C-alpha cells in the first residue's frame, strides 16, 4: 500500500529536529539560532557591552530570529563570555572545539574569549601546531605564530605552506631556507678541509697534526653523513640536543693526524649558534610586507613618470602647432 500525502507529511514533520532554547534570559530582547537549529535568547545590552560585532541597541531586529553559522555547542560557550556570569572553562576543551570557539570569538569580537583561547592554545601548541598556526596566521598573532613555527620549521616546506594564508607562504619559504643554509654551510666547510694521508707507515705524526686542519676520507664521509642526519630531524628540541652531544674520534679513522672530533664539534656548534641567532618568523613576514609596499611604490612612481613624459610630449606638440599658426 502506497503512503498517502498526509502520511508523508506527518513522517517528515516528526523527523525534523525540534528547536530548543539553550539560553533563555527572561528579559531577552534578541534571539539567535545556531546552524543546527537551537535558540539563544539574550539581552541586547550585554552584547553591546561585551562584543564589538553583535548588534547593539540601535539595531532593531523587529522580533525576528538572527541565524548564525556556528553550531549550538560553540555558541553556548561563546555566549557565556557575554552574559554576566563566570566564564566557561576552556582548559579541558577538545582542540576542534577550542579553535571553533576562538574563530567565533574573532568573528564577533568577543575580546575576553579571544584572549583566553590564545592562552589555552599556547599550552596545546606542541600537540597541535598545524591547527594553531592556521588560526594564529589567519588573525595575525605573531607570538602564537612563533610558538607554532618552532615545532614546524624542520618539516618539509610544502607540508607547512599548505596550512598558511597566501601572504605567509613566501616568508615561510625564506625562513625555512635560512635554516637549511646552516647545514649546507657546515658541509661546505667540511669539504674545504685538507684530506690527511693514511697512517700506515706515516712518520712525523705530531708534526703533521699541527699543520692545517685535516680529516681522513672515512671521517669526512662520516661527518657529512652526520650533518645530513641532523638536517633530517623534525623536532627542534631533539636537534638542539643532538648538536650539543660530544663527538669523539671514530674507530674506523684512517689517519693519526685526522681532526674529526674538532671538525664535527665546530660544525655542530656553529649550526646551533646560527639557529639561536635566527630572527623570529615575524621578521620575515614584516620584510615581505615592506618589499611588497616598495614594489607598489616603484610601480606608482613608474606610472607617474610615464604620465609626466606623455604630458610633456603633448605640450611640446601643442607649442609646435601654435608656432605654425
């Protein structure tokens, strides 16, 4: 038996979600509806006092419900920062909920919620650097960006760039290239060392050891391999710890005049020093902005010069015509 139109209408109506009020102020004069259909009845004066984007008293909704794009869970947390009551706890929130709350706070300019979310993100950045970097770069928080960057700088450039806004990609490539150059310079200096002869039958060992720094072929290959392995480490803390380790002479060394230990130790010390002296990522971002502004200024200057030259040419032609007349 085929269902009648009346039965179909009853089935559809029963399957629809009944809206429920999650916040219901008895003196409410504005109503919001979440993306999943729940209602929030609030007092407009609290929104006006504690946010920068929600409608104030001068905005008349004429009793209509204002629909928002956030879910009820996010809005329930957000509106608790607006009402005159204790703030909700954010330290136990799942990262997805925390980021969702932070994005909503930024969107509606709930400033107290913005601050608390950033503080909580700092405690979670080691576990969720990508998600926090996305939020921080989207809203331009340099300190939080740097916190996340310190956990991501040794990852492949493309893996990080795909999480960044377009304006951050070129600065990130330059920042990452600076770090890579430290290892490349170390390898270059090792390659410049003089290769020492094998120790078999060698005389005057102490004399040759005092000459220009030398390294045997076996130790040179081992030193370059060690630098490349350090370069592949993705954890910055592990990298710094590895750079500080002692590097004794190798068992397979082929020459008594080989200075492997000094060479690799000096290379690691220099890499670590360069890392510690590297400016924050925000500096690379700022330099990129300045470069972009300079290019715009040069472009405007070129256009102005072209316009003046064309105007001058027109004036000269006008003078020639006047002389002929």
